[in-house]
């Protein structure tokens, strides 16, 4: 239930609501009552295009995608999910959050422990490039996803002063 959107690992509001055993609308209401705790790097709303791509990627059926949603889903980053425990406050929410945080940590460790994966992805990308010349648009979306996987994270600037003591 962890997806990559806008180069961030996120979870859907509906998936989190199911884990917390609350209605999606109630989860979103609790968030909106405490919106100051959820800056853009903790939570954001999907665009129609992002939602459409996600539906295609994870194979949500038409019944599920038209299940009464009037607004595009919200997604929560790791920090946003941690903040949800304080907003919801129930023992269930705290327990679920602990398990979700452990999953994010395991995912991060897995990604950093992979050796040779970039070479394998590059080789796959080359094969797909040959295939796409003859086939449809969906393969291009796979290539874009593969390219995103092998891109190195942008370097961050050091904040602070360098000086002598």
C-alpha cells in the first residue's frame, strides 16, 4: 500500500483509513481540523492525472474508483502518517502507526541494500526501448517509471555557517 508519487513514498487516505478502521471521510475530517500539522511535505492531494495513473498502476476496479469519492484522494508521506497518530489518538491508530513506520524503515533499508539493481534496470530499459518502437504507449510509462527508479536523489545544500571556533 506504499506508492511512489511525486518522487515520494506515500499511502492513500483510504488505505490508511482501512488500517485505522475508520471511514476515509472521518480520517480526512480529523486532518482538516488539524491542517496546521500537515504541511505539503506531509500530505498532498492527488491530481486527476496522478489518480488515473495510480488506478492504472495498481489495477483498482471501476467499482472501487467510483465508490462515492467526490474529491481526489489525499496521500500521506512517512512524516504525515506519523502525525496521523497524534490527530487520531486512539490506541489502534498508535499501534498501526508503529507498524507502518517499521515498514517504511524496512523499505528504506531494502532500497539501500540492493547492489547491481541499477544495472539490471538499465538493461531492462534498453530492451523496452527496442520494444516500444513497435508497440503502444503503456510501455513508455513503464520506461519512465524505470528511469525514475535509477535516478540518483538530488544533492542537498548544506545549511549553516562554516567558520572557525
